[in-house]
């Protein structure tokens, strides 16, 4: 696959972590990609970080922002999809460091009719603080350094950092949507458009990714496992406010009980919004 890749990085008021993530993306072995920072209403210091990398990265870096009105990850990701120019979209959380072959591996795994779900290693609170405070390039660490971090309880596991070919096993669960996490996922932009993107009816933390996976599978797009290939380094953060989780679980339950493929409030809602504003 030689198409331009759009890496969509979601963030909210964590400029130090975002700076580290954008640094890790600047170190990629595959340079044929753009970066869109999907900013869910952060303060101006986040915009300042993006502006810095716009001048340093040597590629297209776009800041996509909407006003802060609570947790609206699905909505800001949709805005980034609209602004993207790539044929393939990789979604990465703004606190997940990408190792040097991240984009290259996602490119190798990209296949028409499939979306890819990756995984992550969780860094401890102490190691995260040290990485950010000392500007450590953890995305470049060797296996020996990660082994030391594991024995020192700096990370929760090593497996996602171990590269394995897996082959046909990557397609062993083509219709499984459970267990996939949105911090590291990839899919064709045309497939996103076909299901009308994320459903921004999901407000507050949780289940917007599951809803998308369910609808993609119903549209005939299958799940491909990116484990032991695309693992990212997830910096520690406090637990998100989950007061809206029960509402979102109910929304997901309604989707599962229906045959819905298209988002209730997706990409087309943004187009309608733009048309009304003219």
C-alpha cells in the first residue's frame, strides 16, 4: 500500500504528553503520512505544541479543534476525518508513544476489506513522570531497557513489544468487536465514510469505539489483529470520568439490538452543519 496515511492523534489538555507523541511520530521510518491532532477543546498551550511541530516535522500537521463541551471524542475524531487527506486512517491516543516502525507496520497490515486493532503497553505513573520530565525517548528504547523496566515495575507487560509474524492468525477473529481498544486502530477512510464515521451521540467516556467496530463489521469490513506488530507505549493518566458510561452502554445496547450500519450522528452531521453555516 503506497497511499498517504493520515495519523489522527486525539488529545485534551495534556500538552507534555502530546509533545512526546508528536516527537515519536517525527522519528518514523515511513515518512509518507500526515498528522491531524484531534483536539477535544484544549487550552491554548496545546495549540502551541502543535504549532511547534508544524515547523519541525517536515510534513503536514493540522490542528483540528472544537470548543470544550465535555468529553466528545467521537465528534472531534469525525472533524479530523473530514480534514484528512489520506486514504487510510490510523487513530492514536495523544498519550501513546509510537515506536519508529509504527506507521510502516500499519502500512504493511493495511488491506482492503479489513480494519486493524493494535494494542499497548501501560507505563507506570512513576515511569511516565520520568519520561516526560526528562524528555526520555522511550519509543527508541532497546529490548534490554524494556526488560529492566518490566522487572522494575515500570510497565505492565512486555508482550506487545515483541514482534511476531502471526500470518493467518491475524484474521482468526474477523467478526469479533469485543476487546478492541480505540487507542491504536486503523481503517480505510472509504470504510469510515461508508458507515458515516464515529457516532457523536456517544458523549462522555466509553463505547464509541465499540459502536464503530460493530457497524464496520455489519458493513462487511473484517477485523485484523495488529498485536505483536503495532504495540504503542501508553503513558499513565488518571482514570477518566465515567459518569456517562452507563448511558453509552445503553446506546451500544440499542445498536446491538438493531441492524444499524450508519452512525446516528456521524460525518454527514458535520456536512449538514457546514451547509447551514454558509
